[in-house]
């Protein structure tokens, strides 16, 4: 049923008397969706009972394409609620107080007819969800009560006992997608139920023991309550807060709690089944009818919102039900029913929930969102960040600041969850480097200064760029955390490759004396040694060193006496000398016939440890090697003897085809879940397994009754190679793809370690912009190439496409 059909006529008339007037700045029309009118023409079309959302534009102001784009996307959903939209061009020939002055452009106004209802800052209207949510929230001030304390909840509940039911919702913040969904539901059901909204997590904590980190919606069953001293029964909606899910949930709440039937369960259909929930039939007979009904009612309350419960009268049936069966389970239409024997309500609940879990794994992944980051930001919203430790930049101060001093600039969006989460890490970096670094840490909010960000080729958020010595800025592409960013900043204090001028200086460099204060950030120092005539090889190495700036210390020596180093370290020129400071050794690698990308790959591989502790951060780097993993799981630090046994096999070249590593469950708790996938139940620790992720997915376990020694491990691996060991499980070959391209975090992690793709020839200067960035350490070409505003909008700001498929699906369901 279409939503408008559910509205009363009087309620509809009240809603359509709305005008939202937004003071804005000039923008070239984004399309033919918004009609363009003069102020006089626009106001002449306004009539009582007609709603209008007007966007006033000044022709002599800079562009705010982002705001207009989001408003443009809100045109159609607002039209569904009777609100038309127009763009009004302010002209000198006509005057209007809504055209305003430059200082007034950051406000928006909500009108009913010509009466002002509400005033908004435009940064609150950061996307289509925020626009629709704020408009409906202001319109539904009688239908939706906003509360901030637990006492407010109790007062509303006590007032409605025996009269009406309550739809209570907690959202992270006003203007989110969840807030919009609640407002759209309130527009339809506001005359039937009292909607209550809060953004206070303390209120949610008082209602139930559920995970309080996510948006919640409860149905308070207050209307059937006869004893006004009792608390209203509450049912939690288990699904994410979307308009369609809330609509389904309320429809289920309206259905009878328990229904008696006396027909073939295979032929029975209720609203629960139509809305995707299973049916549970409690089989009853005359002798136990009263007890069975009490049991069914109790089960119905426990399963409310999860399944429909019916009392099946066996004595009146014309079909046979197995005598031993006391429960009939119907999962969906057209599928044979299951006859079960369950003597415990908890078993029945578990059976329903296990079925729901199976269905959830097949849901449309397009609805999945990066909730954990957003929830963390919201949970920490009251934490006062010492923003004064960084310099806030604007359009006027940006160029002056980055030209006057070496600067690290964070480009972020104040409305975006990942940006706000990383802002906390950025502030922590500024605090830790205070007084120890000459770099100026600064930040610019691209939500306020989108033109400046566009000019700096910022097409996604958050982004960190380093501006140094008037050269092209270098983009930081590492993990969004404190330690990695500090490493990047500190290692960029020196210009790599470092030009070494004498053998003595080269020795000091290799011993870690030359840049001793940076050794803690780079455990490997790389020295390229060349004869003076090796021009091409030196150019390739210098390019590789520039590319790896911020990740490893590189140096170059090319004097006439370079043969002294060549003989000492048994290196054939040209060559790399790798000084591993933790291990106290220096390795040499020949560079004959190698190009820039080969050198980058060699150095990157050299940075990997021989027997590493696997973490979330470094796992992609080792998976990229495409070798089976030999993982030692431990609950804490590993035994020294185990480590020695594995390292001895490494030295003997027995593990060349594997990646020996270990995983500390205390540092990486996700390892417990991994072991449960391998073994079903958590095995005794330590536990050694071999996982072949890149071919057949087989998992082999080292015998738990054997100690991990060099000999036992060698024999076990020998049996594996001969095919004499059986696997304990085979991992699914299903590819785990991100729900949306912007959530492809593994690719982002890969990019931080392998930006220089071996498939791209650095000599090819006619590649795309992205490849140009790869070629030269992500150096921006803002001096010669400006990315248009449309690119910024498409790549990051315009998230509307994410919602279009959901809107189409929802409208299809409404028509059905």
C-alpha cells in the first residue's frame, strides 16, 4: 500500500503547509529537477495549504555545490510528502529579505505558507537523510515527543497506559539515516501510536540489557494494560532501523499475539509469513488445552517480532500430525513444514533464532553500513578534544600557512564518521609530537571549505597531506592510526634517499649512528651502492627511495671508492645493503637488471619479519605473498623453544614455501574466532596449524599429543608434502566482498604497503591520474591540474546512489 493512502485527509492538509527557505550561494544548476524562478515569481506561486522548499541563490557568491547536490537529491522524497522544491535566483532587479547578505548564507528556514516554523544551520543539512529528517521532525512536533531523561519516558508511559501504544526509538544523532526512517514511519503511524525519540544513551541503558551501541526501536504495549501500576511490555525490533523494517515491525505488532487454528499447517498463512517471519504451531489437545494455551501465550511473547505463534488443535484436524510431535515449524511458503519434539521454551526460541540467523546471512548487503565507526564516534561525542594543539585552516589561511612552514594537513568532513574518528588520532599525534617536531599540524574541514579541498585534489575523506619545502605535497596512505602517522611524519624529517659522501659515513649509516633518533621508526636501513658510471641504476633507486619516503630510511653511495663497501659485504655492484638493526646484521642483494618497481618490491619484502606476530594491520602484507600460513596460536607470548625450533627450520630452508608466523590471542582476540572456524571448538593452546588460503583452502593441525620440536615439525611437514596427513577442515571458497566500494578497507590497507604496482611500468608517462600518483609517491599535481568540483562531488559527497536501490526496493514493496 502506498504510504499516502494511509494518511488521514486532515493530517495530510496539516503536513503540506510547509515551506523551507534556504539561504545559499550561487551554483550552476545540477540538472533539470529544480525549477528556477525569480523571487517575485516564486512568492506569487505560494498558496495556503501548499508546501514549498525554496533555495535562494546569490549570483555573486562562491559555489556551494555540495549543499545544492544534497538538496537536489531530497526533491523526490520530499515530493512524496507533498513538499515541492524550487530554486530561486536572486537578481538585482528584485529584492527579497531571504536573499540576504554574505554573512547570512549559512542558515536555512522552514516555513508553513508564509509563517516561519524553524531555523536551521545549513551544516545540519549535510545529506539527503538530514534534509528529510529535519523537515519531518519539525513538522511532526505533536506526533513525535523528544525526551532527554528517564523521567520523561516514565511520564509518557504512565500517561498512555490503557490508552495507546508507544513506539520508542533511540538514534545516534539527529539527521542520520535512522532518524529519517523513524520520521517517515511517524508520518504514517503518528495518529495511531505515540512516537518517542531520544539521542541520549543513558535513557537507552535504562530500558534493556541489549547492546547499547546501536540505534534501537522498541514497541511499548501500553494500550492493553489494565493494571496501571504495571510496566508496559516492551518488544525490541531486531533489524536495523530502516523505513521498510520499521513498517514491517509495526505491522507485526498489530497482528494478534496468538491465533487458534484447526487446519493443515501447510495451508496456513498469516501476516508473519507474508513479512518474512516463520510460523510456530504449538500442538494442543482437549486434555491439556489450558496448559498448552498458557505455554503458547508465553512463547508468543518471547517470540514477538521473531515469529508468529499459533495454537494448533490436534483433535479438530483432518490431517495427521505425528503423535510424538508437539511443535510444527513453518519457515516459508511452499516449503514442507517440520515436525519437532521440544520440551523447553528455550529450545523453541533457539530453533527460531537459528533460522533467523541463516536468513540474515542472505540479506542484501547493500543495507550494511560501517556502523561500528559511527557508533564509536557518537559514543565519544562528549569527549572534549584539545583542538587547539592543531591549527585550523580556512580558504583564506590555507595557502599562506602551507607556504610559510612545513605542514601536515588533515582534510576531513565534520559530518563523516571515519573523519571524526581519525581526527581523534590526529589530535593524539599532535600532542605526542608537541615540542619534538618542526612540522606544523593543521586541519581543514572540507564541509566548510569544499573549494579549497577540491583545489588540493581531495576526493575522499579523511586524507593527510605533507607540504614541505614548497614541493608537491605527499599523501599519507597508511593505517588511520596514531603510531603509523607518527612514523610517517618522523621519517619524512630527512630527505630520502640520503646522499652519503664517504665510506666512513656509509658505515655510520649502516650501523644506525647517522640517524640514530629514527631507528625506532625504521628497523631496516637501506643503502644503495653504485659505481659513478651507473647512471640508469642510480636513477631507478632514487625514484624508489622517493616513493618509499615515510616508510623506510634509504641512502645512496656512488663515490669512486665504492668498491671498499662492495668487497666488505660481498656485494656485486649495483647492490642494496640492508641493515637490520634489531638482528644486528647486514645483507646484500644484487640489483643487476632491476627497475624501480623491482627495487620497491625487494625493499618492501625486506621489511617483512622472518617469524612475525600476525596482527590485523600486517596480515595483508603477508597474505600478498600468496604462500600457505604456518600459524602458531598462543594465549600470550610464545615459548622460546617453539620459536627456536621454527627459526632453525627457516635457516635450513625447509620453510621457504611457507610463511611461518604466530598469533597472540591476547593481542588479537579475533584469533579465537578463527580457531573456532578451524576446529568448531577452541582447542588447547598453543596450537600449530597450516592454512592454505590461496589454493584449496585446506587446514591441517599439528598433532596435539606431540611437542613442538624441530624434528617433530620437520617430520610432520614431510608427511604433509607426501599427502599422508588429513585436513581438519576446508575453508569456503566464497569471496568476501565489501558491501560497498567505499568499505573496501583491505584494499586500502594493501595500498598503504603496495602502492607501487608491479603491473604498472613507471616509465609510461601517459597513464591515468591515479597511475601518475602511484608513480611519484602520490605527489599531487595541483599546480598543473585541478580536479573539477563535479569529481569531488561524485567520488565522495554524492552518496545518494547508495540509497537509490533501497528507495526503489522500498517503493516496490509499498506497491505490493
